[in-house]
C-alpha cells in the first residue's frame, strides 16, 4: 500500500493532477493507493508505527508541511520508505536537494534528511527546521505575508514585500556566537541559521551550505545603507551577494546563537514567531537532546 498524505492547505499544486502524477512514478508502479488528509492525523508516530513492512508513504505538500511533520515526529526514525512530491508554494527543500537536470515533479526520498534536522530554541521552546530559521528582514517579510493571508489575500508575493520593506525596515545591531566564537555586527538586515542553501522560495542565502554535513551556517548581511542594500539584494537569488565581503559574513558550526539589540520577527521554514530577542540553533548531538521520541517511537 502507498499512502499519499495530502495537505489541503498547501497552495502549490492541483491535487487531482498531482495525485495522478504520483501514481505514475516508476518507484510506485503496480501499487495500490490510499489518500489521507495529513492535517487530520493526530498521532503521526502512531500512524507510522502502524504501517505494514512493505507500505510506503508520500507527502504531498511543501516546506511547511514537511516542517510540521518533522516537528511531530522529532527523534523518531520512520522504517518505511518516505517520499515527498512537490506540492507547496516555495519548495526550497526540493530546490536544495534536486540534482542538475532532475525534474521538480518527481519523488524524493527523505528518510535520512527528516531524522537529522537541526533545532532552534526560542524562549525555551524547540522547533525543528528543514531549511532555515531567519532573523530580521526575512522574518518581517513573512509577518507581512501572514497578515495579508489573514486579511483574505489568495496569493502573496514575498519578493514584492521584501523589496518594499527594504525602504522602511529598521536595522539594529546583533551579537552572534558560532561554536563559542563571538562577533558583533551593526545595521543587520538578516542573520539566519541555514540547514540548506535556500529560503523564501528561491533565495540562495547560503550557497556553500550542505545539509548532509554536521553543520549549519549563517550568512549575516550587515553594515550597508538602503541604496547599497537595494543594489546587493537581488543577487541573493543567485548566491552572488556573498561576493560583497564588506557587507556579508559567512560562518558555520554546530551551534549558532543570535541576539538582537531589539526584538525582531523570526520565521522557521516560513512559520512566524514574532518579537524575538534571542535564538539558538543546534545541529548534531545538541539538537538530538530536544528529540520528543526515541528512534523507535517511544516518548522520551
């Protein structure tokens, strides 16, 4: 049996069309299928533990769907083959792992990636993240987008929001620790913790980041005025912004702590946490300390 776990709240794919494409994938040839609404599965670990040995699971959704899945099962290691099929609006995870020439609309197995995710701790609460957690302008963009959706907007143009906010966003200083090494920056525009290269639906914030390694990275954008920032910002979609060494600092490690002079908004794979003064992201053993389940699915 192949279970297709569909998120009806994802707006990046026509469900009937995507379902048909999934059933055509070579890996699933000759299988029977059952579609489930992933938002109605209250015990995700219980669902996985109840599968037959030869069952497979396909997630039809985007980065937000995968983020919720990762947080629901944090620490548990699904035994059955687990795939994702592009069904979101940003799809930065697929953009990051897809090989050159590989189609976006195909199955990607994610068992290894979903169990080795970093976490970010904000006000004592831990959140797994798939792609990134971003402090500053990027968080502000997501807040505006969230407010637009709450007001009834059917589509949100995050790139347009970002460009507009570049004219009004108020920067501040930030104190950053990377594996115990401390740094101070002025006029910080963004200070993310990156597990993959992309965020925001295609911005290549950290072009050197490799999610397969044991590290996360931060690419701090700082010190520039509005006009200079407007000139540099479009290059973030190709990763060329990192060539501006005077305003960009790349660092990597297993522990990244960011403290802002004044509270700023944060987004975690697009999910907003408002008015945050400090966050700490971990990868590796320190991240696993926040697991909710054992690898076999028992509550810790």
